[in-house]
């Protein structure tokens, strides 16, 4: 049985840990609220640019673009969005587990895919799994700007345009609510199903007149649209990350409370046993003197 001093020391360290996890929970909650707001504020822009591109694709015209044409898939690209820090429950492990299973099912060798990884956790896991990594990006701020991720987005879109890859997916955790974050795979390129997808979700598109021509609009708009999808996924992933960290820190604080209750009970029992032992020794000593 642990001594009173040992139990008291554990109680003190557990209280300190609870203070840390409690503070981290509040910080994560504040960051999650802001990240969710940024993600929701970005959706109207993304939906509007999607509407314009889909309108051209569904129109009676000869507009075309390499990003909207399906070709034989020789190599696949994956953008994997993870965090730079841990202490977020299964946020990173669930994502990487799903990616690993998908790669095992789709590809026979490392020559068939490339990975662009965001976040230190993902980078370390990709290296450990010996997956081919085209690019890594770490140290992203909690409030990423489009300029901050421009290098990633343009690299990914450029790889498709120069046919280094023939299709592009993004893997990230989609924010559902503070208790749930779903591992999500979204196909970014080619944009072959864009028109059908938009018609299913909206039912119709607005009629536009384009100047100078649909092809010129697509030439300028499609790279921006692909980049906006990547950026939107990053904002969504940030909201999910902070929600996962908030939930993990709350669970840690609750566990600390339970442990404190157990330690306090053990401390009281040990203290009672020590007092009883002292009384017994005093009574025994007094009896011996009689």
C-alpha cells in the first residue's frame, strides 16, 4: 500500500494535470468556434464559383478544359490534412488508418501514387510507412490564409495539369459537430462529375452570359476553383481538429476528476489506518507499563 506522502504527491500532480487539460479545453473551444465561423463564411464563395463552373459545363457550348476531362489513371495524388500537434484523440490516427487501407486496396506499388502531406503528425506517419511524399507543409497557423496555402494548392493543381498525376483526392476530417468528426475523401480532379453533382444538389443553375467566351472563363476559373476546394477542406479540417482536441481534453479532465476521487478515498483510508495504528501502539505501550 502506498504511503500517505506518495498518495498526497499523486493528488497534487493530478490536480495540476487537471488544470492544464482544463485550460487546453477552453483554448480549443475558443479556437474551434472561430475556425467553424471561418469555414462557414467561406462556403458562399465556394458555392458560387461552383455554380458558375457547373453552368458552363451544363450549357450548350463547346467549352472544354483539361481539368474537366477524364484520362487513364496511371498515378494518383493525395493531399492529406493532419495536425502539427497531438492531444486530439483519434483525429490523426483515424485519418491515417483510412488512408492506409485505401492505398492498400487501390495501388499495387508506390509508383502509382504521390502524397502531399500537411501537418507534422501526418508527415512523420507517412515517413514511417515509407509512402512516397511529393511535398510536406508544417507549421500552419490556426487561422490559415489563402496566401499561406497557395504553395500547396498550386503545387497540387500543377501536378495534374502537367500530367504528373491523373487524379487528385484530398483526405481530411470533416467537422460535423463538436463530438463528431468524419474522415472524408473528396475527389478534386478531374472535375468530370461537377455538373451532375451540382444539378442534383440545386436542381438548376442560373443563366449567365460570358465574355469573352466560356473557354477563356474556364481557363482562368478552374484552377481557382480547385484551389478553393483545397482551401475549404483545410478550413473544415481546422474546425474538426479543435473540436477533437476540445473533446479529448474534456475527457482527460473528467478522468482526472475520477482519479482524484479514488486517490482521496485511498488517502483517507491510509490516514485512518495510520491513526488507528498510532492509537493501538499508544494503548499497547500504556498496558505494558502497568
